[in-house]
């Protein structure tokens, strides 16, 4: 029996997140594991008058690329990919992997080479997103692979996914509009502030957000959503941070990450697992040791770690930061081929201070919004 929640999610993505209208060119991408949602989105785009282009990959093709491709082939970017990034009006990416660990044994140097070659695509994406030329959203489809990573059965994981994306199943679009209005109050409070300090276990991090803009993440780019974020002043990050959750990137799980910052850059890094991968990724390019994002998670429907960053960065009671590329709309000028989100739980003794005012304690706002 078809799950009616799939069509509800497609409705939210097309009508609310992307606001697809007649004539919009919409790129729909993902793996075949997300087929039900891919088809539902395709249908909804057609019904909205858009022009969908399906770009679906087969499981295992990335493994074949890294196994057989020469360095020249890893650097190659097909012209249609460039054209779509430069000209399409909207893009939806459906996460539907059948094996989230497929690239675990790939040489990190080859991954670095692959990402370096796509730096131009990343820059184009960031620029067009910041100007509003490109509307985009990333959304999940529950597969066994994701359920296993989250240590849940598939039915339980499906309930978790749709519960986070569709808290009001009868009026999902209305829910996200109401959530947006509430979260805007947090953004408004942060406007014009300068100094931020994050305290927690083995964490004392200081940064400046002077002149930077906080964004209200309300389901228009990620689904589920629930965070406020900005790009810190590039040379302002100082101190140390311990990420309580594993940091996952390109299928690699790096546990126990500790970073030390001076003048905005990582000067020392350590990890309890996969430290070599961490260090090589940090040396991807000039911007990969800088911070492109600082954010606070606010989704009350996400309260556990799942090993999928689309959910984990929104854990209510957490903060996260991203090494590498920042979003230009925040004022960030950090550019890189990577954007690696790392999440820290603040629900047990964590605090966030802003201009010497306590904003957040033990995973909760203490300011009344």
C-alpha cells in the first residue's frame, strides 16, 4: 500500500520549499532508493506547470568512479552539469541511498581531488542561491540504509522521518509557515549582535557575528528544517571545541573530533577515529580550515543522533559549525570546495552567550520568544 505521507512531503517541497510556478525549470536528483518520492515530486512539478528534469543515479556508480577513474576523469565535469547549475531555477535533491558506507575505503586524496575540481560548481551554487536565482531543497526518503545508521527498524525510521518533516499531517504547509514566524523572532533578536561564546564539555569557543546576517531555516532549503545560522567573521573564531557526535563526510565517520582555533583557522585537530581522513580533508584548500557557518538547532521533533546530517544538524539542543564554504547571503566570505557540518550536544551543561547575555542553557533558549 502506498504511503500517503510521501505525496504530502512532495507537496510541501514543491509548493512551499521551492514555490514552483509555470515555466520553472526544476532539476530533480537523487538515488533510485528514493524512487517513490522522486516520482511524487516529478508529478507535483508537472501539476504546478514546471519543467522537471530527472537526474537519478544508480547505486554503486560513485564506487566505480573512484575505483576506475584516472585523475583527469575525476577532475572532469560534464557540460550538462555545469549548464544545469548555471541556468536552472530550482533543484530538489532526494536522499535515498542504499549504502551510506559505500565510499568508506576510498583514498581520501582522491576525494580531495574530486572536490577541488568541483570548487567552481560550489561557488556558482552559493552565488546563485544567495541572489535568489536558484531555489533549492534537500529532503530524505527513508531507506533501510538510513534506518540502520540510525539504529532503528524501517517502520520506526519512517515514522521518525515523516514526524520531523510533517509535524502537522493535516496542514504541513501551514505548520512550516507558523514555525517560520516563531523562528524569525530568534533571528530578529540576534540581529546587530557582535560576540558569541559557546561553553560545554571540553568546549570554550568565541567568535564574532558583527555585521553578519542570521538566516531563518524554515523548510525552504532543507526538509526537515529547524535552525538559525550565520557565517562568523572569518578571523574571529578562537578557542577549542569538542564535537560530541561523530562528524560524517563522504561516507566516513570521524569520531571524537577536537578542533583548536586561532584567528579563525583550525591550527590543531584530533580525532579518536579516522583522524587521517580529518587532517587530509582540512587541507583540501585554503578555506577548508576556516569556518563557514555557525548554527543552533531548533527542531523539537529531532532529539537523537541518526548519522544523517540533514537531521542531526537540527537536533533540538545542539549547535553546529561547518568547516569550509560559507553562505554569501550571511556575509560570509569563506570559500572552499568543502562544507563539513559538525554537531555538538549542549543539553548537558552547555551555554551560549551573546554580547554577555545568556541566550541558551542546557539545550533551551532562556530568552522568551
